[in-house]
C-alpha cells in the first residue's frame, strides 16, 4: 500500500511540473517576478519599459500594459540601477518572443 502512494505522489509531482512548464508564459503574465538576470540586465526576450520617476507612475503604466493584452508576459515595477543606454529609475518588463 505504501508503494502505491509513493507512485501516486511521484506521478502527481511529474504532472504538476508538466502543467507548470506548459503555462510558463501565462504564469509570467499574471505574477510579478523579476526577469532581470543576476548581473542586473534583462534576460533575452524581456525588455525594460521606462524609466519612471516614481513607483506610482510605473505602476500606472504597468496596469495599462497589462490591460492592453499586447504582451505574453509582464513583470511588475522594480528599481533598475541604470547602465548602458538605461537611466536609473523604475521600470517594468515585457516579454516579446
């Protein structure tokens, strides 16, 4: 009986992993997570939108982008230190494959 439960648990974990993998872009669109790599730069296919002087301004622009439905994924507002062509400020990120 314990072996059946173990097999069921393994099957449930595997099925859950498959479901999460297939819904990754949709999950990213509805949940805020950071797409900025460890070095501080956006990961491929993620693009910074901004800069905004205040978090409130960034949140307003983020909500507009979310309601437009143009992007597969969105990441909520966060502070970006700046560098390269980007000025310091609040940014949100969009996913464009």
